[in-house]
């Protein structure tokens, strides 16, 4: 509880910036690659849990199958690459590690965060919830940005 209190603003701003970066990055990369709007919409909820993402996908006119594949790729990639990225970028703060994993790679990444440490696992689980709420609000807005 004390870790949460001590890092409240870092948690909120970290997860918010991760969500904004995710959906903005999808927009930019899809535009650069000439990706169809429906596929773009299908990729927007890639970093949240499947149950939430499917609701978002339905609301924004996305293809659920593509959204599920994007979720799987995000989860596996985060679970596999997060320890490497932490070493590469010298990210040693447990709160930052947990927030990064939970924000970008949901439950699959959180299983890796739990292996890394108790604080990382707790922060990753928290990030899943906060990122889900932010993405539920942000994805429909970004779907209209096409």
C-alpha cells in the first residue's frame, strides 16, 4: 500500500503516457504503412485484456479476430522482451518495470512481471486495470482520428 501511495502520480502519468503512446504509435505506423482503417481500428485495443478489447473493438467497428491476434502478439512480445529491454535501457526501478509490462502487455506480461518480483507483479496488475480504463475511453476517440 505504501508503494502505491508513494508512487501514485508516477503510476497514473506512466500508464497514461503508455496508453497515449500506444494508440498514437498505431495511428502513425498505420498511416505510414498505408494500412486500411478497419485494420487500424482493430489494432487500437491491442494492449488491454481480451474481454475489454473485444468490447472496444465492437464499439469502434474493428475486426475482433484481428484484435485478438494483436493482443496475443503484444502479450507474448512483452513477456519475452521485457527483461531484455530492462537490461538494455538500465531500468532497475521495480515500480517502473511493473507499470511498463502491465501497460503494454496485459496479463501475459504480468505473468512475467510476477516472476521478476513481487512489486513488479503488483504494479503490472494495477497497470492492466488503469490501462484498460484509459484505453476504453481513448480508443473510440483515436478511431475517429483516421
